[in-house]
C-alpha cells in the first residue's frame, strides 16, 4: 500500500508541478525504455528519481536530489519489485527443510538467504509476515515520501513567490452572503495582468 501511495503521490506531483517534458532531459540519462515511453508509463523508481528534475524550469541532474546507488534508493527499488511480484506474481517454490522431532511435532526450517529478497531480507513467501521486514519497508517508504514532501514544499513556496496563481480575495470571515457573492461572480474580483 505504501508503494501504491508513493506512485499516486508522484503522479499527482508531476501533474501539478511538472515543468519539463521528456525531450528536455539529456538523452544519455534515459534508458531505451524511457526514451520510447511517456513519463506516465515509466517504472515508479524512474519517475521518483527524475521527479525533482522534471519540476524545474531548467534541467538539473537528478543526482542532486537522489543518489541512485544509495542503500536507501536501492531498497526502494527492491520494494517496488516486491510490490510488483505480489500484484503480478506467480507462486514460486521456496527451499524448506522439515526437522522430524521424536514427539511428532515437526519443524519447518526456511530461514535461508535464497528465500529472501537480497537487500530488504523480506521473505519471498508472502504468507510469512515478519515484523522486522514490515518495519524495513515502512521506514523506507517514509524516507521516500518525506524526501518528496520536502522538495514539494520548496516548490510550493516558489509558486507563491512567483505568483503562478492569483488569489481571488483575502479570507472573508463570517458572512456567507459575501462568500456566495465571491463564488458566483468571481470574475469581478480577479485582476489579470493583460
């Protein structure tokens, strides 16, 4: 759910604040797949990686915002793969040993590296919920979200300073008739530069 939330957030940020088109990104930074498809259809890690760069009027390297080789970003990419394997997955066998105990209460042993994702150590068997794995996923998703939110706050402040939108009127407290008048006849209260 966290990865789905990040994807929805990234799509909305690009819709609201996106300034650059794919053609304005240096071609050597894009994979062949990214060159062929529209940004809307890029893989989620690619969208998140380029998002701060796409929300500027002039291109700035995405490495100024996210280090793609950092452990945090690598973990984020793996979590996206885990999410995709759940949504589009096919059950795969995993390695397990059964320890036969004399009291007929047998143990299943499956804590092998081959049964875990390499970076997060989350079990590939999704029926095996593990609190530590869930915490790893949650902490990383919060890191991605907080990184994007910090950047978006700076964009918001820039939009206010550059007056990319106009406020109709100062806040009017109290009288609903005044608010109603403002909503019905808003054109009278908008000052345009033209």
